[in-house]
C-alpha cells in the first residue's frame, strides 16, 4: 500500500512536469493523484469492483482539485489532469490491444468495453463532484458548467 | 469610437481564447473566459462557438463577428493558469484591456517550459512508477524508466521534424516496444507486458478521452466528438505500434 501511494505521487507529479504545470503546484498535483489512487486501491483490495472504485476515486479527485483550485486561485484543470492519470485504464487498453493482435476478438472486445466503462466512470466521477460543488455553493448565476 | 472599443474587446477576448484552447483548456472554460472579459468591458451580450479547431466569437450591439483558426493543440497548464489570472484581473478592473492585450501577447510568444532533461526524467520516472501502480515488481522499474524516457524523447524529436502527431506517437510506441523487448532479453527486465504498459503511459491520451466525455456531458457535443476522434486516433497509433512489436516477436 505504501509503495502504491509513493509511486502514484511521483507518477502524477511527473505528469505535472510533462504538462508544464506551474512549479509551485507540482506537489499538490502529486497529492491529488496519490489520494485518488489510494481510494481506488482500497476499493480494489476489499471490493474487487474496479468501475465503482474508479468512480469514487475520480469523484474525490474532483473534490480535492476543487479545494486546491479555490485555495490557490487557479483553474481546476491543473489538478484534475494529474489526479486522474493513475486511474486511466492504460493497462487494460494494452491488454485489449494484445488480444486483438492474437486474434482473440472476444476477449479483446470485452476488455475494450471495460476500458470504455472505466473512462466513463472517471468522467462521471469528475462531473459528479462539480455538480456536488454547485449544490453546495448555490451560485446566484445558475450556469450549468461553471466552476472556479 | 465605439467601434474601436468593440474591436479592442474583441481582440483581447479572441487572443485569450486562442491561447487557452491551444494549451488544452476545457471548452466551457474558454467560452466562460471570453464572455467574462466581454462583460467586464461592458458588453453584456456575447456569443461564442468553440471547437478544438476554431473559435467563432461575436459581440452584441457592435455587429462584429470573428473567426480564429486553431491549428495546433498541446497541454500547457502554465499558460491556462496565466490567462485565467489575467481574465480575473480584467474582471476585477485591475488592469485595462490594453495592458491585458500586451500581457497576453507576451504569454502567447514566450515558451517557458521545463528544461528538456527534466521532462525526460519526469517521463522516465512516471513510466517506472506505473509499473508499480500496475502491480509489477521493482525489478521492472528501471527498464520501464529507460523505455519510457526513450519513448518520450523520440516523440519530442520526431514531432519537431514531422508535424504529424499521429506518426510521432506511432514511432515512439515502436521504440518503446523494441527497447522493452531488448531489455527483457538482456535479462534486465522480467515482465514485458508490465514494462510496455508503464512506458506507454506518458503517451496514452487518457486525459483527452476524459475531456472528450466531459465535454459531451456538458453539452458541447461538437467539441466532445472531435476530441474523442483525436484521442481515438492517438490510441490507435500507440496500439498499432505496440501491435507490430508483439506480432514480430
């Protein structure tokens, strides 16, 4: 568990550098990714349900990013980018690809479907956290997609 | 006089929108920023149509509509942050439009990125970390670092010569596949799959896929579909590069 947290921190912060995030916010990018992956990993160990775990993890990545974005007065994008990186189903996508190459189309399609589900789970998790944020704030102007 | 003022507002809005879109900001943020700047300048009605390849922006009352073509997109969070803070300052009446335009021009031209070696190290270390994240052994950490770093470098240099992203990513995944294969056969790495997965991660368009889905959910159907197509193309490039390696060996 500890090494999972450590590596997810460095992976997220590393992506912060690749995406040219402001220098003083790299640590926060790493923390966002670490917490997201930690939550996912707990679900993975105790529930074995990756889609659900990804959704919850993405939701919390969104929440933490909003807190950071508000605190540092930056776009929320900076933190969500790094935060969701460990959750991206790269390994499964690779497995799907390998099955395609080995002419095992049934296995490949079912893996690809799972990749799609996981991507949707990440997106819904992020959107859900935005919606939750708006319910809490009850902004006077009710534009649906706004957040700062 | 009025016409001049409107044109000034227009220029600032479009430049801000252009920089943001080229730096990978979300569609709604681009639209939001532009309408905020216009509102701060006293023009309450503005309409924008933002897609990944073009921005159409129009101001009410001034009968002014302009189109800007966006040819290249990457992810540059620093620029998004800077433009965001400028638009904040305009909203708070902290700076005039003229000053804002000057600052935006400066942001647009300057290329203040992390040094290449640092990006290389970051790509390498993230690749290694992904091996552990995907439950690989520490023995594969170093091979993934090497393969991932080489993959990053080849994307960088090939993209400089050939302006086709798709091709650069394809070659990079080929390089990663070959490197991983050589390292495993030299006895430095153990699991080929884990090494390849880890080192491919810096190329994978996970962000693009998620952004595409978010745009779709937010009602920006056009941007969502376009970004989705772009992400699909990238993953196809990576997948086919790796697939070639897997078929050969």
